[in-house]
């Protein structure tokens, strides 16, 4: 592939070496397990966690004479993913045999796609925390079979093979080398995972191996020629991707600054030590002898089929974010948090419907998500429902309770459940807007602090202290706006 440098070097991302600045260049190959009931070329189940070799058909075991039959659902999922990545869909693609020997690969080859993948060039947009917008090109997406697993720790003298994963459909999604920092690499993987989960084409469970990344890292002088890359294989968490890149970039810079050169090699990330280790060098690289699989015809479908899938695609994260900003007036930051998962976006919309959306976003993000995070809970198991949270927002908006009381109310709903409006009624939590009642307290506080009231005339900043005193005396139930207005009038601050 010819590499085009699409990025302008950014000093903020440079790494300082002993001899000057360096820039990191990263490209990723992500393997994502296709969400489907059956494997890519057989009817065996793809379910996770079954007994070893429970999900193995004669095709997966590569019995002589067995023929692969393409699973249309996997094709459909790959096309939908391509559409989600704004990519070119190839109406004709070819399955090739990638030949190598490994005990967990009974066929002696992996069926993959080489020169003619099902999906071509696409793009992934990243919104970085500092507001920078980054575009990372997708080179291709192809379908291939996963391999089985060798188990070396089950018996003192023997290794076992589990073929449950053998033949499961994977999408390999290859990025262009457009990524320039560990943070961008993490954002890329996070965004890709979000898109896949929205589409329902991969569950994104990295700890179960359904998504893993090969991370290609090189360093160069800013804006200079691309350096020789090393490929860190099978990194299985987003955090590890960041750590592996930081370590690998520094390792390469160290070698180059000592006058050495980088050998193109495959490396492994050791999460315990936080370092990368050599696995094999380019010289040991396989010659896979790719050729079109004679058991399979080229994969062909019509544009109408693709158009139909495009029409029924879910609203994608970028579109949802733009809509949340336009329709609800949210900040980019808040919108990002809400759209990270489709379930949280849906939850927010249920709370926001017909209500003050900014207030709703604030309660969903700061109170509910904050609390779920603290307790290590998922939204799916939240003790507070969207309807209940909406009820709290209504009570604040209607002036029935103050923001402070609302927090107490949230605590009650969180631990005891119930209808927020009923709780407020039964426990006498209503805000006092009766001006007569507020005036009594305001007068008491002013009388007890005459010296401070005198000073406040010169220093209006002291008003906040008075409001605080009145709120305290009213046990948080006085309407803060009414309190503030009345204090201003009485002190003579207008
Ligand atoms: P291969 O098929 O041998 O792994 P590719 O050329 O297809 O090689 O590239 C694989 C990955 O390596 C891609 O994600 C690509 O973006 C990335 N890559 C290519 N050149 C570099 C480089 N100089 N530095 C970092 N990543 C690179
Ligand atoms: Mg590679």
C-alpha cells in the first residue's frame, strides 16, 4: 500500500529525546468477532464459554471432503460495518487461503480475504478531549476465520486443542498509519468499538477476546520519512494499547538515538511488566502463499442489497452526537458522554423528552452516571429508572424542590425506590416559596448579623453567605432565588 501522510506534525504530541523531538506513527489492525449465531462457513454455534470442542462441526475440524458454505448473516454484518465506517463496499470480493501450519488450525490454512476484500477505504472521526478533531483513514475491512486455541496448562506432558473458535467469523479492520499518539490510538479503538456496538456487528467484549488489536508503531523526526514499524500483536484492552505504544515508542527512540536501527518485527505486550518483547523478526515472517480458495466462488451481491442495508442502518454515534447538540443544546463534551453507548443515549432521551434537556443531561451525567460509576454498576442495573429521574427533573423545574433537596430525593429514590412526587409530598420536602415564611427567616438572620449586613453594602460578594445562612435555617427548603431577591432588597443591593 502506498502511504500518504494526512497529518500535520503537532508539537504537543512530540516525544522529547536526547537528540531532539520525535513523532509517533501508529496504524492498527483490529480483529472483531462478527455477531452471528453460526460460524463463517459452518452451522456450528459461536456461543462463548461452552465446554472445549462443544461447538465444532466437521467443517471446523477440517474433515476430508468437507466444503465451506458462506453464512449470509456474516456477510450482511460485514457490509453493515462497512457502511458504519463510511466505507466503499465491494460488490465482488474473493476468499483466499492463507497457508500456515499450527496445531489449532486443522485445515492448514485460514480462509481470509487478501487482494479483494469485501470493504475498501473508509474513515473514523475522533473528537479528542482537548477539542481537536482527528480523521483516521480505514484501509480495508475483510472477513476471515478465527483459529482454535492450544491449551498448554491442562496436562503435565500434553497440550490440548480447543476448536470452539475455529471458523468463527472475524472482521479485520485495518487503519491507515494516521494515528499520532497513544491517546489517539485509544480514542480510535474506543470509537471503533462504539460504532460496532451501535451496529450490533461485534459485541466489543475485549476481555472475552471478541475484539483485539495489532498495533503497528514507528517513530520519526517530525514530518520526516516514515520509520520502520514494529507490530505489537493481540493487545486485548484499550488501556494496554496506550501503555504498549508509550513503551514501544520510547524503546525505538532509545535505539535510534544510540545510533542503532529498528528491525521490523512482531512483538508481544507483557501487561504485568508493562513492556513489549520480541516475538519474531521480519526474516522469520511467513510466506503465506495466498491463493483464491477453490472451494468458494467469489462473493457477489447487488447494489440494491447494500442500499437496503444502508436504509435500515441505526443512527450512528457521530450523527447522534450532532443531533444531541442541535436538538438539545448540549455541549460536545456532554454529548460525547451520552452517546458512548446506545443504551445511555436512549436513557437520556427518555429523561429529556418534553423536559429541560440540559437539566436532564446534568442529572443523567453528574448524578446518575457519577453514582453508578462509584458503585461499579451498569446503567442496565441502575436502581433509578429514566421515569424516576425524569420525575425528579420535573420537580426541580416546577420549583417544587430546590437542587439541593433534589440530591436528597435522588438518594431516597436510589436506595428505596418509589415515585419522586409522592416521596416529596409524603416527607414534606417541598420547597418553601411562601414569601411570608421566607421573610421571617431572612429578618432573623439579618437581625443576628447587623454588622455583616452593613459590610455587605460595600461588598456584594457577601450576599452568598447570607443566602447560605437562610438556606441552612430553612433546612434547604427555601427557594434560593426568592431568598436571594429578598436579601438584596433588604440589604439595599439593587
Ligand atoms: P502487513 O499486511 O504486512 O501487516 P500493511 O502495509 O497492510 O502491512 O500495514 C499493516 C498496518 O501497519 C496498517 O494498519 C498500517 O497503517 C500500519 N503501518 C504501515 N506502515 C507503518 C509505519 N511506518 N508506522 C506505523 N504503522 C504503519
Ligand atoms: Mg499485519
